[in-house]
């Protein structure tokens, strides 16, 4: 496989996962704001901080209101991580790698792109947002279902799998960190109200609500939610599961020792969560360190497999 093809597969999977994550996050955050009492100070701008691009946002937007945040996250062409920008990057990467992915994928990604672009105002406006985002999520899941059911578990699949789980692990830490920061930065009198709402929303953003209840067999709180999303080895959106899948995909490929070693370090770097008091600034700092480590891992993947001449196998 050419290194440029491998890189495009990796990024097509990352961008597709990013599209679904943005849609999930906005949809659940929408519910969160309307479930919280009015006197609890939580703003739409938190979504910009979760996605890690406040600098890019401030270049083009002067207010932190709902409409501006929605435009930036969903439709802004200047934001390379917006929902539409990410979808178009998936489409472009698949267009140039159609010979190594299922032929139906090209048709499916075009359908999602056309629907998302044509109806983008429905996502920005509050009244139709939930239906719009659900349709986008279902489109992403249909593509992933196609890939999972018909692709050979070869080099192409390995790069797609690595891209998907690197992006998913990153968003998992961002969502969890946003909840931790809300808890840490809020006044003590708001903690009970936040705990009643926010941790259930965190689980729902990851489609983890029922899995958590079945696995943990305990009421929803910050300590057990964080423990589940970081360490459960069987839930497909947990940190532990994502890292396991990245390592498995990398191990299939040649020259994998460096990447596998870095993933193993990430797996061994655990934060002890034994009581509610562990939901603290220290946990937020740990999650930030994991995000930085995932960026370094992405660089290791690029240097290991994507920096080769066009004719060299990856």
C-alpha cells in the first residue's frame, strides 16, 4: 500500500469519527442546557473549549452566543474541524482511495454530505437541530457498519481502525474533562444540581448510559462515570478499549514497535479514581496530558508509516 493512500485512509476515519462526535456532543449539550436550572452558569461557549479551538473562534466571532457557536461548530468553512469541513474531508479522502474501500462507501458519504450541506440551517436553528444531528449520526454509523461488515482485516482496515480510535480516544478525554472542569469551577452550592444532570449527559454523549448501568450496577456519579469511561475494557468508547484497538491495528503493520510501545505507555499511565474527591483539577490535568500524548502518538504514526516515497510499501 502506498504511504499516501494509508494516510488518507487514516484521516478519512478520523474525520468521520469527528463528524459523529461533533453531532453527538452538540445534541447532548443541547439537552444539558435545558435540563439545568437557569441559575447554573453554563454557556454554549464551553463547546468551543471542549473542541480545543477558542483561538480560531475568537478570530471570527466576537460573542459567545448559541447561534455563533453553532455556526462555528457545524458550518464554518474556516474551521477545519467543523462538521461540514470534516465531512468534505472524508469525501475527498475517500474519493482518492476508492479502490481500497467498499464501493458503496462513496455513495454513502455523498448522501451524508449532500444532506448535511442542504439542511445545515436546521442544525443551526434550535427547533430542528435534534433531527438534523440524528440523521448525520445515523449516516456515520451506516458507513462504519458497512466498513465493519465487508472490509478485509488487512492494511487498509488497520489504518482506518487506528484513525477512528485515535479520534475517539481524544474526544472521550475532552468530554470527560469538560464535565470535570464544570464541577471544579462551579461554586459548592451548585455541585448537587450539576451531579444530578451532568454525569448522565456525559454518558449519553458516548451512548454509554445503559452500558454503565449494566456494568457498574450503581447510581450515576462522577467517580464511577470517570472510572467507566477511562478503564472499562469492553465498552467501545472507553479509553482502555480505544487504546487496545489502536495497538491491535498497529501490531498488524510492519515497523510497528515504536507505536505499540507508545500505546502501551498510555495504557500504563492510569489515574487513580477511588472517591468522589478524585474528580478534581488533578484529573483535569491528567486528561489534558492524555490529549497531548495522543497528539504525540499521531505524530509517531505519521513518521512510522506516512513519510515514505510514493512507491514504497507502507
